[in-house]
């Protein structure tokens, strides 16, 4: 299966957002001192509430889908990456900037990769007023496009700015239903979406519904930012309320939504997360770049309804790979960046060691379903090639409505640490025992899994800890566990022997007697293709 061209266009829009947020920290002071050419203007006040938004979404679902028209396409085609970097919103005109609100709101310009305008409204006291677009709100720098900018172009999205000594922004919405936060380490990475529709379903084109309108509720001093959004797409509509809180340890978003289906959907993805994984310690030996590792996330973590903690290291497969993990009333899941060691990345511009992890915590009972992990091949770091979401067991048929309620945590460390030891690295190598001259299995592979924390944290070296390893096919040998002297790391090792090229599902956890010591490591090994030929 090849990646859908629509997905490529949406991801390019997210890259355009990445350009802006990456440069905003160095340019914010300059933008703030720009001349105030035009004050922010608003439309007439109209009643607004979440109940009204739900009714609008329900009514919209009963009408045929009409995509948002793209205006002035010739101008937008001129605004590629280099030109987009020249265009800045004038910070002096930010929403809430002069009202003692904690987080001023700035707006994104449209461009080649973010072409659909969105309506943005300010909400106060049960009334909303639309923010009126004006090209004078932007500084076009050396782009030369100021004279060409029409009065009806519109905004591409918005971002919430930091205040005080911390520069830049910490929250951004732009492109389809994508949004993301820089988290407590002040570095953007993976993204969330309002919903995922038919992601990597064979023979079905993936849909990217759009947040077509936003309502931003004025926060009290030091209070929450509430973002309301109207979702519209070929197969469904939706009303969203997202309440954002920010402190030194985390950024959280309480998401409430109601969806209304126009058409049948083969695969509905709830609370979807989108990230990038190129290579890590697992497959770095064939990486074409000089950096030791490049990834926004290094694994999928799950906390099942039965209480099992699971870790799935991410993969960069030779073809699109989809894996599903059945569950009932899950306690949570997330795409995490567990490796926080700068020396493992050596990147002093992208700072992959600071990329946030995102954890999804369901509110209430989600019932039966599965966590779905989609991994798409990539040969560089510019493609968000990993998607994770919850797929309900209930069929997504036309006329169905869905109520969603969950919390997103944007954190440096997962918010609910397992009491068991955690996986922190997965390494692959030649099978056999080093130093021995016995023939090596040409079809075999050695797996080395590093654990830390939990009951292993204060445990001295011992040799009775057992790695419990199972494989969907093939055989396993040379199993043992040792502590790495001078560290708090424990290594489980085993050799896998198999023939053929079909995927092999592996499972491993540590136990001492009848006591489970670690979370469960799950891995899908692709014989002959994984990493060593790329």
C-alpha cells in the first residue's frame, strides 16, 4: 500500500506549521515591535454555546458535504516554505494581548500547503464575534506579497503565545483537524487530531475532515483556554470543546465532542495521534543520516482495561504496516518519547530529546475496541509516518452519533508511570554467543531489551530473573537477564530462529518466581527486511 497523496498534502501543511513555530522563538521580539498598522476588528455579536454548536453540527450532517472553497489559489501557490517564513502576524494586534489575559492569540497566514481558510471567533459572556481578516495584520517581510494580499483571504489557524520571559508559542491549530502543543519542554513534536477516518484501510481513501470554524473563549486571569471547533468532512460532522491547562509539568486538554455521521465509515479513529519515527537504536546501523537517532516518539504505550502495561517500540517498515491491540475499557494509551538523552540524538536545532509525549486518558467506559498502530515507511524526518488511535468495536454506520470524552496529556514523562519496570531500548543484532566460533544462524536475530525502574530500581545483580518470551512462529534460545554494572539498567537477551519472510510477533516480560517485574514488550519482527537492508 502506498501513502495517499491527500495525506502527503496534509502533512506538508503540518510541516509549514513546523517552520513557523520553529522560527517563532527567535522572531517574536521583532514581531512585537512592528508598527501597529491595523487593530483587530470583529463582526457583530451573536449568541453562542456548546449546545448551539452541537445543533449546528447535527444540522450540517443532514446536508450534503461541501468542501471549503480555496480562494486566490495563484497567490497561495507563491507562498511556499521560504516565503512562508517571511510572513508574520503582528503581535501587537494579538487577540487578548491588552486585556491581561495569560495567553495572547496570534493567527496563521494561508499558503501553498495550508490553503483552506477557517473562521475564528472570540467568545465572551455567551456571545461570539467573528475576527475579521485583514492583510494589514501581517508583516510580509521581504516576500514582496504585501501589495498582492487581498482583503478576503482569511486565516489558516491560530496559536497561543507564551508570556513573560518564555518566548514563542505553546499551542497551535492548523491543517485539517490537527493541533499540537509544545508541552513542558517547550518543543513541538507529534500532533493530535480531532478524528481519523479510514487511515490505511486497504482499498479505501483516507479522509481528513476539517475544523472549519473555531470559537475561542476568553479565559479569566491565569485560567483555562477553551477552544470550540466545528468539524466537517465527507463522512461526518462534529462539535468539539477542548479545555486547555498549562503548568510547569504538563499541558492538558479535556476533549468533549459529539460526532454525526453522514456516511458509513470503515474505520473510525478516536483520539488519534500522529508522530514521526525514522530510526533509533533499534535500526540505526543502516541509517543514512549522521545523527544517532531521529524520532519524535519511540514507542506506543498502553494501559489495558485489565491493568496490563504494554510497550510497543516503533518501527520504520518497508511497507505500510497496521497492528491492532484488542481491549475493553482501556485505561489509556499514548505515543511517547522515553529517550531524553541529548547524546542519543546530538541535534541542537531539532532537539528530539525535548519532544513531548502525548497520553490519552479515556473518561468513562469506552467499551470494546482496539488500539490501532499504523506505521508508514519514510526515508527522512519530514514525514509524520506513525498514527495511533482507538477504534471502537461498534460499527460506524451512516446516521450514528458518537459522544467522545477524554483527556490529552502533553508531557515529558508519561503521567501514570507503571509500577513495573519500563522498556527504554530495543536492540537487534547477530544471534549466538560473542567470542565463540560456533556457526551463526544466518536466518536468526538477537534481541536485547533494556528495562529500568519499578522493582528493578534498587535490585542488586542476580541471575534468577527470567525473561518470559513467546513468538508467533520460529523458536527462541539463549534467554537470560543481567544487570548492566554501574547503571540501573537490566538487559533481557534472546535469539530468535525462523525461516521465511512473514512477520513474527514477539512478546517478552520479566518475572521473578511468580512475581511480574516489568511491563510487557511487544514487537513485530519482519525477517530479512527490517533495517539491515535499508
